[in-house]
C-alpha cells in the first residue's frame, strides 16, 4: 500500500508540475521573452506566429497580442528617434512604484540627411476643406511616408502641412563624434542618393496618386480661377543633430534639434522662389554619387541665415504638368531600393532606366543644361549681361517647347534686372547673394 501511495504521489506531483509549467511558467516566460525583444530593439516589428504551437493558451495569445499592439503604437508614435527612449525605460532598473521619466534621457549626437517638405497653399485648403482637411493631409502623408520609407528614410515629424524626414547615418559609422567630414563616410553616397530619389518619387506620386489627383476635380478648391493642384516643396541637407526627447511628463516628442534641420526647412521655403519642387544644399550634393550628381544642376550661390559660409544650391529638375508613367508596385520599388548600388556604372543604372526619373527631367535637355551652366557661371563672375543672354535663352526655349519657362533662370534674371544687370559694388562670386526668403 505504501508503495502504491508513493507512486500515486509521484504521478500527482509530476502531473501538477507539468500543468504548472504548461499553464503558468511557460506563458510567463514567453511574455518575458517578448518584452525583452522589444527592449532590445523597439523599432523592430514583432511577428507572432502560433501556427506550430498547439499548446499555447488563449489568455497568453491575448496578452502577447496586446503587447504587440502597444509596441506597434509606440513605434508609430515615437518613430526611430524615440526608439532609444523606449529602450532605456524598458531596461530601467527603477522601482516599479516610481514614475517613468521619459525626458531624463540624454540627447545623442547623430548624423543624417534631413529632408523637410511642405504642402503649398495650405491656408486656402484649410479654409475650403474645413473638417475634410484631415483626410487631405493624410492622403498626402501616405504618399510622402511610403516613398520615403521605401527609399530607406523615416518620418520624424508630422506638422500639419509639413513633414520632417530623416535618413540616418549608422551610429557605428560616427560613434557620436562631432566635426566629421560626412563626405568621407562610405555610407553617405547610398544615403544621399536614396534621399534624393525618394523625394523625387514623392513628386511623381503627387501627380498620379488617385486620391491626391481627385482634389483637382473639386471646383470649390479652384485657385485664381484655375483647378487646384497639389504642390509641395522639398529641402535636403546633411549634418549632425541631437536626437532625444523634448517636452515634459505631460507630453514628450522624440525629435532632432539642430541648425541642419533648420537649413533643410529654409531650402524647402526657397524652392518656391526658384520655381522648383526640390532644393539641395552643397554638402548634400557633395555626398551624392557621381552618377547622381550628373542628374542635378547648380542654381545659385547664396548666403543663408544660420550658415556661416555661403553655399551652392542644386535641384533635380522635375516637370510635373504631364502624364506620368503608371506607378510601380511598392514591392518592386522596395526591391529596387534594396538593390541600389551608388557605385554601379552600367548603362542600365536607375537614372537611365527608371521611367519616373526619366519622365520628370525629360524637358531639361543636355543642351539646355550647358546653356544654364554657362549662365550661372557668368552671373557668379559678375558678367551679368552675358549671364542674361544665356539664361534668357534657356527660359525662351522652354517657353517655346510648351514647358512654361524656367523658374531658376527667371529668378536670376529678375535679381539682375532689378540692378540693371550691373553687379553691386564689392560683388564676390565666392559669397554670391543673400537668400531673401528663409
């Protein structure tokens, strides 16, 4: 009897232990493992797969699904800049009864390509659309975010009518050091090229996306008697920024503080002055690959508020009033982005084969590019009569061929014309002119 009783006790203990493992310990361990994954990399998407696990219980699935949704919301709300904040707080050794101090995290110095973009005529749209303005902004944001994300960028800030995008340099490449010559970083060619391509792709999508294009049909949005068209300005610059939390325990934003962010915003604003959708700074241009540089044209040399030295500014020509090619599937676009090699020199590189890039700058021929380069060179050297001749020829040619003229040429012609095509005393081609708008 004693022997039988001992066997029954052992079997009972084993059964109890097995049930405890299955119903309590294993679910707890599974959830702890999930939280640890989030703590290690909050920006990584969590994928739950129970297809091969017949023993997982409903309560565990429910809790893990909740963790997945919460972290997804954190990832969307905080973005890449907030990943470190989430990571530090999840790994915090503070007592559980102590409140989390999200703003106690120190800033981190990083390098990135900063892209600022803005929706034009936003006050007019807000006035006309009223409550529908949210739908409009989200339709535009979908276009901007998707192409930027496809081309390896991240959205940091949604500011209503404007967006701040970043293409971060891997932290391991800089180690938090300051005063780095970013043009010497091997990663920069890929980052700069993808940032430029991503923004140019946004320009294309704004002129073919079904939802965005639908606003052209609304007569209540007509502006100056003409159908409204969604236009945006884009500015690209590269430099350092301090990444970290800004705010209080009532509201925290994970963002970047830097004069280089401001520079990107000023370039976006100046794009309107030159009549182009995209302006790039000199340092950004210098980070581009050789083949990407060949797609750009120099517009001016300017001194910008917030910059000690004058800078050259560049654009990628993009004529928008045309029927653009059908958009490539997102998965195919992602493949192109992932396979992109800035050092590839074949004739079938992206700038020679991508139908969007070809169509947008089709109007600006090599002959016009040569004329414009001569015009800008003469303008900077102070030979404004000669500069006017070249630049006027570019503008006239684009008018004759139905493209409505050339905004950058018109801008310089107006500037020189106000001074009777005679440079101010002390004109210095190394300094150029002051950029009057931001």
